[in-house]
């Protein structure tokens, strides 16, 4: 990955640009045909172009928000224009950046190009991720509308509330159960699918994978109406779970309000497992297919049973993927929100951190407490973050 | 897909006598256990969705007095749930909003991320490793961390664009950026470096190399990210709920509101849920291969 500093061979651009007076300077770089040294006019065009593009883009975008009447209040027109301005504007922006950079002496150009290509993307991340995250930490030491510092009061309040610890406990349960179950089911499905004929494997995997496309909200609606629905005892049950219970002589329950042994939380977890198993299966299946056939064959010749082959040959070779999938689901579960919010909104001891955050911020307008919750979530993420970075480093080393 | 080609070959090569009833076309042992268990799992997995589809075509009374599995003989079929939910919950507008939010929010980040990924892959510069590790790290950070300050920056106290498409485009562009850079860089680093090298020797600028060579070659990865991002934006509840006014909001937020008023609109809820699933389902079945590639190359997202 070395950046080539070699200059183009003579012949590519033999004619020296006559309009550029700087070529007359007897600097060593000037002898190279394609390096014109500093070209002030081109630089000016580039810089002005960048500024103009940014100005036009920003104003056009803001006009969508401030003056929808200029666009005949047409959403479709604004959406289409937004797409065109966003994509086209970005292209023009990078083109002008390139012009400006090319106008610099070759050495400086090589040094600056990478940063010029990174700056637009990183600015967007700075605006939407870096700055707000740091500001959130800042706000967590302030009052409900972030106008006055209150020190550690938000944290002290949270730590002294039973509701907070109940939410933490639920999050711990989610993390302990969902990733493990998802990965286990994913492995089972991947292994079994591998034993089917090619076309049935494709279909079976498609169906298990399909919930990936369904939103958490729609999934909650699906499970609420078809599985967990409750009708009074004696009436015909419309939820599958209660229908089965009633069939066997039991009393129908309003499942999502039963917090004995956190049953309702467990039932919410089922929905997430249903959504995520396909994801786990897809990654694990490709890992299993990557296990060399001869290692399995060798074990078979040595007289190992299928069960032993699975545990002692296949599992060790897909362990890396198992960990990746596990961590990914952990990250997802850590901030699980939608399912809890739409189905119980934290009632009956089902609350989780992310839902608590949302209610503090959105319903109660408590900026200080909301951001304090977020900071706790951030701290919880740190070990995973370190692990991910380490993992990435190892990957790069073997690249 | 290599397994299919292996399949074809073995059918022609294998003599018919070895293709007994207990074997698959490619000569592997047929596994009844796997077939039965998989069939059960598949049924289990699609049943809830099928139940919803059935319920959405039943009248309120029928759906409340008999299970959806009894629909075939209990009857009570209707299509009015769909027309009513589109009318009452304004789902038509919400559907359009969803598209107008999701399409730009899917495509715009690609432009910005692709240039950054190009720099990370084909150039050497100071701080490259650190900056890329920042990308890897940011993918893990929960986006909730950004909300409160963003409400101030974009809201009436700041830019005053909160509630408009613009705010949500901006947020999804920023939030999708790390994953997009990550996926594209992973893909680009599998491209032969010599192409870039020789283009440089021919005197092409980086802009030209990117535009004419690398961007077209990266199309599979771009499509992979686009598929993931589209599903993510379309299915998102949090950002849409916080940063869109009720006129501009998406189907998912409408659906959440229907869930909130459960009881009065149970029959509308099912129809609304199904409407919200249709488009991502189509995207899913058409672009499944890209989706798989997107996930295998960068699974995490804040």
C-alpha cells in the first residue's frame, strides 16, 4: 500500500502549458512535465468552486425546510431535488476539491489529497456523531434543559432509583439470553440447512432470513396480534399461545403483563430472536461451508461420530464467526428499544435502558437525566469497543 | 452458488445405480432428521407473518371472535381494513414520506463514504490507522448518544430544520457513514492495487481513477450497503419519531401510533403492519444476495 510518488513518464503530457508563467522558474520540479508547481488561477477556481458548491448545497437544502412554497409544497419535488442535490452536489464538491489540490505543487498535492477526500465524510460524522456524543456527556452534568450545571446529581438520582436498576437488570437478562439463543439457533439452522438439497436449502434459508426485512415495530405488531393476543377466559382465543393453553384446559393469560420470573421480558426477547436468527444463520452458514471437507473426512476415517465431528471439527473452525455474530447481537441488544417501547413501554417491569432514555428525553423533557442514562450506556459499550478494535487490528495484520 | 455447479456435474457423471432413494442428487446422504426439523423451523418462522396477513383480511368481529388459523372455515373476509387504514391513518402519505426519506438517505452517504474509502484503501497518509480505528469504534457507539444535542442543533433553538426530511437525511447520512466507509474499504482492498498503480503512471488524477475505475468496480459493495441502509432507514422508528413532524412522518411511526391506540383499531393495525412490510420484503427478496454480502462485510451498526 505505498503511495506512488513516481512521476508520469515523459510522453503523457509533453507540451508544457504556455499559459502558466511559473514553468519558467528553474525549480527542479518544473522539469517534470506534469508538475506545474503552484497554479494560482487553478487554485482560486478550485477554492471558489468548493465554497460556491457548499453555499449552493446548504442554501438549497435549507430552502426545502424554510420555504417549501418555493417548491410548490410538493414533497415529491423536494425529495427528488434533495437526492439530485445531495449526490450531484457531492460529486461537484469533490471535483472542485480535486481541482484545488491539483493546483498545488506535486509534493504538497500528494500530502493533501487523502485528507481532502476524507474531510467531507468526516465532517458529516463530526456533526452527527462526534460532536453530539461529547455534548451528551457534557449535558449529563447539567439540569433538565441544559442551562445550569448540577454536578453528579443526575447520576446520583438514577442510582438511587429502583426503576433504573430494574431496567439495568432487564438489559443484563437481554444480553445474557438473546445473543446466546440467537447464535445457537443460527448454528442449528445453518448445520441442518447444509444437509438439505441445494434448492431446499436455499428456500429454507430464505424463509428463516426473511424477518430481517421486517421492522421491530411491525414484528411487535405481528407477535402481539397472532401469538400473544388475549381474550377473556371462555371466549375464543385469537392468540396462538392462549389458544394452546386453553386447549389444554389452562386459563388464558395476558402474557405481556406477567412479570413473574420476568416472563414478559422473555416473551419480548423471543421477538428479537425471531428477527435476528436469520442474520446469525447467514454468517454462520457461510463459515460452515468454508470448513475444509478434508478435515471432516479425516475425522470420519478416524471413526468420529457426526456429533463428535460437529463439536470437535466444525465448531472450533467457525469460532471466529460465532464470536463476531455474538458481539453484533450484543451491541444490538444493548440498545434494544423499539420492541419494548411499542409493546409495553416499560410497564410491568419490562423497562430497558434505551426505553428509559427515550421517555426521559421525549416524554418528560429531562435532558440531564436522559443524557446521564446515555453516558451509562456508553460506558457499557467500552469493553465491546475495545474488543472490536482489537479484533480489527488482528484482521488487518493477517490481511 | 458453487454448490449448484458441483451438483450439475455430479448428476451427469454419477452412474444412475448409485442414485438410490437415500441419496441427494450430488451423492450426499439424505438426512431425514434435517428435513423434518428444518420444515418445522421454517413453518414456525413464517407462521406469525402468515397469521398477520390472514388477520389483515378479516373483519374486526371475525378477528376478535375466532383465531386466524380458523379463518378458512370461520370466514369473515374483507379488504376494507386496507382502504380504511390508508384513509384514517393517512398511510398513503406516510408511505410516500417513507420513500422520500429512505431513497436520498440511502444514496447520499455513498458518495461521501466512497471517496473516504478510496483514500483509506489506495493512499498512504499520516494518521490513517488512527482515523480508520475511529471508524471501527464509532460503529459500536449507540446513536442514542447523539440525540439530545442534535435536537438542539436541528431544532428551533438551532437550525430549525427538525421535522423536515432534511434533518432525517442529514442524520441517516452521518449515522450510515462509518458502516459505508467500512464496507467499501473492505471491498476496495480486495481489488488489485496494480490497476490504480498503472492508472497513476498513465497520469490519471485520483479523482479520475476513483470515478472511472474504482467506483464502477465497487458496485457490488455499494449495492450491498445500499440494501442494508435502505432497510435500516425504512424500518427506523427512533429517528423518524424524533425528527419528523406528523405530516412528514413514515409508515413505521404511523404503525407505532396505531399500536398505541390498540383496542379501537386492532383491524387497522394488522393492515398497516402489512403495508409497512411490503416494500422492504420486495427489496429483501430481490436484493437478498447483496444483503448477505453487506452483512458479511460489516455486520455492526450503531
